[in-house]
C-alpha cells in the first residue's frame, strides 16, 4: 500500500523520528551508528542517562544497560554528523550539578552548531541512585529539582547575568558562557508518566515526552498498564492543564519499545497481546508498540497522531534498519 506523505502531515505536525542508543562498545561503533542514523533519515540520536552496569542492582529493575555516558557521547556524535540532531532522553537532574549541566549542554550546542535537544527528567530508578550513592528523595523534591534546573537553564541561556535562587538550586553573579547557537535556547524536552511531572512539562518544555509511569522503580506490568489508550489520554490532559494557552506550540514525543516490522523481530501481535493483556483493537492505539507491515505501522502512527498528537517517535537502536522504511514513508526521505 502506498501513502501520500502530504496527506499524512496535513493539519498536523510533520513526523520526526529518533533512535535511542544503548549498547555501543567502542569509538568506531558509536561514531558509525551516529553516521548511520543520519544517513537513514532519522531526525535525532538520543541517549538516556544511566550509569549502572550489569549486576545485582540493575537486574530486578528490568532496565537495559547503557554503555556510554551521555554527555561525552553526545559531543562525539555531534562532531561527526552534519544535520543530525543530538539529544538526551532524559538527563536525570539528580545526577548532575545544575550549573555545570547548563555549561555542558551549551557546549554541545556550540559543537553541534545548533543541533542539540535537551531532555530532562526527575529520575525514577531507585536502585541506580543507591548504586551511585545519591539520596533518592521523595517525588515532590525530585520534581522541584527538575523545575529549578529547567528554570536555571532558561535563565542562563537568555544571555543576561544570572541571579537564580531556588529551594535546591542557586547560581548567580555571572553570565553563562558559551552562548547557545539556538536562540532563545536549545529545545527542552521534559518527560514522564505521572501528573505532576507532565503538568510541569506542559508549563516549561518545548517538547513533552509521554512515557510509562515508572513510579514503582521497575519496568514491568505496571508500566504497561499505565500506558493504555485511556491512560495516555489522561497524560495528554495533564500536559494540557500545565500548558494552558501554549499547548498548541508543544511537540509531543513518545517511544515505541515493542517493534516488529514485517516480522523482523521475535515480537508478534499475539505475543504482545499476551504480554500486555491488550486486545488486537486496543493494540493499535497503544502508543509504545509498532508491530505489523510498514503500511500498518504507518497507519497506526497517523491514527495516534490524530488521537494523541504524537508526531515525534523514538525507537531503540536495535530497530534502526527495520524501522527505516517507516521513516522514509512518513517523512518522504
């Protein structure tokens, strides 16, 4: 089945697609991946911000191991690509001194000549905090730190002398350098799956990432149950509540964690229905899966864009080749 790309994007944001990377083991492997993501027409290369290696603390969480640290890897990817956007999905504000993070991100924006997207999250993986020796504070405190870090970035990238004094973040008495290439600032993405963080994202972010609600500290059945069609509608409503009149200017992003294009995966619709307890009809609107033929997946993504507003879709690096025909179909690249 062919598809008119102009019809796919009419009265909606054009689709953008990203790859989220986890397991590059060497310089050559990482740089080759960045070049490949660019060549295949993806918009963005994302890294998460996780530090746990294999061991007893990561095993019960259900989370993948991320090999490279995000900030140096982002900088390296920036200097070997020309058009690819480089992003963090998400930088955990609890792992970084905010004023230092501000400068590091501005430096990547300069090195990439204005191709940075800054993803920020409140943090949720309690076992990782334990392993790193960082206190895992109550959700309200973590969300407040996310707010203050974001506000500090916006103030720093304004080019005006800094005088930011919050409950947890304080930075003043200087003008932040280097100035970012992107003005007024690099796009800021805030993500999560719970009401307070999504309302904050609606208030402050340029891009909002709708994700599982992982408040239990593990990826599992509760994560999936928090992301049904009805639950996703609720999440969009929380963003809208926080955004008010600016909601129409926000780009909505989500990730497809379960991907099988033309059967190139062990994942099938039947196995996914068994795993998620969703019916076949419900699976079409489940935003974190892309299972079927290229045409079926394109139709599902267009339907979700119409229902939820998702125009920015991320898939894992294991699916870079299989998903490329979907990218080509929906972007015309």
